[in-house]
């Protein structure tokens, strides 16, 4: 193992006395390159590609109250090839990151503060936020693309070295939300954005040549807070869910979410369609952060995701003063997301809903080779009670309705798993699950590789990382042949 510290970014953060600046969320500032990671258990030679993990890592003393989703994007890549693995981590060189590095201080207030608190004009649907590009990451047109859940510019970098390639050229003025979707069959990227100005949402398609090929307004009744989208072979699925900003509070500049007495609504639009071609469907009210897959079956469009049973929780017991609401919305055991299926019938306009698993689960993954097809397995993360961290993996078999579970252990938290197929694999689960864990007892991190056919047996390889990794949200997997 050859450890090389490439850089340490300038930080002005002094006060880490916040529940989300400690433990698994403690921020770090070093950028490393480690060639040939040491491994307990040999690394399988029958897969190759890159696991990319985006994290939210606060660098400067916050202006006002801190929310963990305010942290700067810090990307981690682990490249697997011929039974060897290399690790690199690098901050996303966003415009905001570069300005704050120059001044060594925060110039933007976060999600918990009124937009007018920021020192400089910013980004995001809420307004005046820093585009941290810290929420999500995918690989498209040979480059990694990082995005911000409140809508930002979208940044490209090299998926191996993480060297910045700047802002994407195709981002519209309204920005790009997190959860862009890559269709591996066509090489296209699908995206949406949302804002406080009519028409409140847009949807677009970027070609495999990284050029915008379709962009259209999606008129909504008012400002909404969609977080994810889904797609099938011919359609994209956008949503208008009843949890969104309280309009009275919004008039006073306060962005407080409220569950409205409205149904959930889903827009099914042909991939290159416009608003007049949307078929709208209604379903029971909920909020859903993430969808796992969607596919067509005759007249039906089938969508799988996580239905929150309690999208507007009460205050979090025992939170520091002023953080009760924030900590409640970060606790999935209060929100109660459950694996769920929506079936939209294009012929009748009716929706059928099915609960698939009664456990609290979120942040799901499938074998992406089964995107737009009926998949058998969903790999979900198991949220920690009380915290925005994950303490286990649950593999749900939709054919047998059986769950396989692996728990990381006390004080050990994992990142969103991704499925990496084995070379020449035939079965859907013939491959590996990859996650980065942070062990807060020993203040270390490692990358775990599981045999996806037998996750209960525990990791087959444990790769030592050079530092503790701060928690965050999303990760992705790309095969070597999807990069080059
Ligand atoms: Fe997300």
C-alpha cells in the first residue's frame, strides 16, 4: 500500500459541538491517493470498475445554524482492476468551494437559515445556498457528474483521478437537481429541476455526447420539493408530493416543510415529451426520497421506492435547542420509509399500491443492468435509529419475499451500497456489493466487498482506507467499459 497525501484544504471550522459534526459525520480535510490498498481477504479478480462515493464535509465555521446537507462535496473513488484497488479522495472544486478557500470563511448560510443571511448571492431552489455538489454522483459520457439536491450547476470530474473538469456545459439557468439518471442502454442522462418560480419544474435529456437534446417545462400548481425521478424504456416519471413549503411561512421568507392535505401525484411523460403529453396519476399521500427502479409491463408502469408512513414527524426527543425539527427529519425511524410499489395503468388511469417490506429501509440499489426491467433483488440500507446513518444492508428477494440482512456492528456505519456485476454474470445477483464503512470506535474507515449472493456471510474483502470518511448521501458504480 502506497499512501500519498496530495493536499490539505484550508479550514476555519473550530466549533464541532454539533450532533452532525461528530462521530460518523466528523469532517476531514486531507486529500489522499493510495495505490494498491491493503486488504483482509483477497480482492476478487472477476470484476472491474469504480465505486464513487459523494460525502458532505463541512470546511468552514457555518454562518448561523448548521445542517449536515450544507457540507462541501468530498468525493471518494475506489478503482478495482485485476484484484487490486486504488483509493483517491478530492473535494469537488465548486465555485463556492473556491471562493471560500480564498477567504478561508463561509460566504453562504445553510438550509436552516433565511436566504438573506448569506453574504453572497447563491444557488438552489430555496435561494442563496452554496451549490456544494455534495448530494449525488453518477458517471455519464465518461465523466463523473456530481449534483446538489437543491439544484445547482452540475460538476464534472475524472472518475478515476477525481481531477475537476468544471461545470457541465448543458446545465439550464434553472439548474440541475440531484438524482440525474443514466440510461446505460442509450448513454443518455435524464434530469429535472425545481424552483419557486412558475412553471416550478423542468425536465431534460442529455445525449451520450454530453449535449442537451431535450428540455421542457413541467407546470406544477406551486413550488414543490421533489428529490428523485425514475425512468422506463419509453417514459420518465416525475412527482408532485404533498410535503412542500408552507406558503404562508414562505411569504415571510421561512422555508418550513408541511404535509398538505393533497394526494401524491405522478407525471408520466414520454422521454422526449412535453407537458401536454403528460399522464398524471394520483396515489395515497406520502413523501418518497428515493425510487429504485421503474419498468413497463403491458399497460402498466411499475415504480418501486420507499413510502414514508410519517413524512411530517414531531420534534426529535433530546435534540439540542433549535435542532429538534432538523434531527426529526433526519431520523428515518421517525419518517418510517417502507419498500413500496406503485402500479400506474396507462389504459385506465388507475393506481394500485403494494407494500413490499415492513422494515424501515431507504437508499436502495439494484443491479443497474436490470434498470427498466423487472428486477428480482433490491439492496436497501438499514437506517440507524435516531440518526442519518446506516447500520446494515438488507437484500430483499421479490420472488420469495425473503430478506437477507447484514449488520455492520456497534458504532460502524456504512455508505449506500452499489452492485458491481461479476464478469460474464448470468444471474441478477451474480456480483458484489460495495460500501465504505466508518468505525467511530476506532476512528477508521474501510471499504467492504460482499458477495451479493450471500451478504449474511459478511464481507469477503476489507480494504483499509487512510483516514476516517465523513458520512454523506449517495454513491454509484461504473464498469471500466462505461468510463473508457
Ligand atoms: Fe437522495
